[in-house]
C-alpha cells in the first residue's frame, strides 16, 4: 500500500457532517481489548496532529500554508472527536485507564520487536517496564474500588504484575533526553516508531493530567497525579528521539504519513466491523491530507515527498525489495529506480497483540537499569552522589507515603496479597512476594 498513489477526494470534500461525529460506541463487555486500545491510540494520534498543526501555524507567516493547516486541522479535529466518542458512557475512568496501560505495554513491545535502531529499542524497552508497573498499580486500585479484576479487561493477553517500581521512576528530568534519529538517513520504520510512540504517550500523559481531579477518592487522585509525572517523563524521552532539524513542512508530511500508516494498520487488524469502516474512512481522509502537505512542501521548499519519507523500512513489501537490491551490488542507477518506484510504500503494518514472552525477557534483563545522561546504566554502578539519588531524596521526602506504594500496601491489607494476573512466577525473584511491595528494586543500590 502506497498512500501517495491512492485516489482521494479533494480536501474540501472531506468534512464530516455533524451527525457522523457521534458514532455508535463499542460494547465494553464484548469488544476486543485491542479494539479498545486501537481507539485510544488513534484518539491520541489525532490529538497529536491537531496540536502539531496549531504549533506550526504559530510559527508560520505564509497565508496559504496557514489556511491549508486550518482546513486539515478542522478535519483532524472531527476525526478525533468521533473516535473519542467510541468509548461507551458506562466505561469507568479506571476501566479506560486499564486500556491506556495495555496499549502502552503492547504498543511499545510491538514497535520494539520490529525496530532496528538500537537507540530507539533501548528507549522503548526502558519505558515498557514502567508502563507495565503502572498497569499493576491501577489494576489493584480497580480491584479495591470497583471489585473488578483487570485480567478480564485485558483479555488475559497482557500479564499484570510489578515492573520497575513506580517509586523508582522519579528521575532527574535532564536524564530523560536521548539522542535523536537523523531524518535524512533513518529507516522509514524508525521514523514511524518515534512519531507513533510520542503521540501515544502524550495522549496518556494528557489523560492522567486531566483526570486526577475527577477521581472519587484521595488515593486515586494522588495515584493519577504521580503516574502523570512519569508519563510526562516518557513524553520527554520519546519526543527527544525525533529529529528537530526537520523543517515544519517536512514534519507535517511525516505526521500525515504516520496517520495514513496507522489508520491502514488499524483497518487491516480491526475485528469490529463498525469501527473498521471508520478506520477506512479516516484513512481516505488522511490520504488527502498527506497529498496537501506534500504539495506545500513542493511549492515552498522545492522538495519532493521522497526526500522526507526515504527508505521503505523494516518488514515486508518495499523494505525487502530495497534491501535485496542493496545487497546485490547492482547498478546504482537501478537501485535509485527501485527506490523511487517503492518510495511511499508502507513498511510492516502495526499489529497489536500479546507480547508476554518478550516483556518477561526485558524484565529479566533490564529491570535494574536507570537513566544516565543520554544512555542507561545499572543502578549499582552509579556513584552515591549521582543526581538520580539526590533527586529521589528531595522529591520523595517520605517514600513510604508514595501513592503508587500505598495502593499496593492497601491492597495487601485488604485482600491478604496484591492483585495479579500472571501465567507463571515473576521472572525477577525480588518481585515475587505478593505480601510485600518491593520499593527498592532499581532504586536502592544495596537492595
């Protein structure tokens, strides 16, 4: 699939009538957990798009570009509001939150498993263990406050047990910033990865930042506020992976291409026929948006979309043919021809699903890592005066009263042990005790 070669409506024919902006919601009892996560992902993707285009408009003094942004942005806003209303009225804040964390876990793992860029893989795997822990904390709150077992909500596709303890995730903010990809040379799949994960984590951050005050008890409000701080840290990490040297128009083209790739991925993978039709309709709208952005790039920067999209990426289709040709030692002119012919072709599509074994492996191998400047280090190898420890001391004056810890402590007191769903014992020995919340792992050097 190459969106640049797809036929589409003219831009002005893409506006949705008001009645289509309020679709039939999914049934929370019968809908697949991954349909729910797809809804969350695309809601976040559309929010990111609207936010980006507002920022672009505030930094642009070309009337034609600002007008095109205004038209596309209004249509993106319509898509976002349509998607957000797919969530049913009877789905609680916490039930939705479980979907957010399942998305964060399985999206991150899926992207990492097919990524080639080592810096991106490390960033994804690091944050993966933290979102994994967030699911565990929220699941215990759900069990206490609503009497609902979160394993039913995740369809038992995602295990629920401790990850890197949330208390250990509070780091000096400068350490969240990582090296960025090179937009000129990076693999197409890597560009899609950083765009997608930034949008998804930003959506989670925004949700938690704005939902805390609506929760019905103090412990829940405090837990959302604490974990929102970590989600902000994740957004800092992920957005730092994006190349800031790209121009605004280049970034716009890449934003629209990412949306096309995501909508087509959601369409191919969707089991709910009603929602599947929405994904396809939105994909066709995005093709028009993508071509509009490419036209602006051509007119004002004299660049073709091929210069922005670049290589075909990981996985099937164009990525394989380009790779095979590159290894053959063939004529340079022939390779350029193949590259031009395939440019814009989607790399491997995104498929959301279970990643239990991958997550267990990452837990076992990297649980004790923390951030150290642009890289990652074993906690025990850091000097005692390293800024992680000084920040922890100042920020967590009384660690025993950290909301993420108090939730588990209260669950243990209420039920005799914490709430978990796991297929077998935890891969990290120090996190197996269900009657004790270990707040020293990845936080205290001499644990």
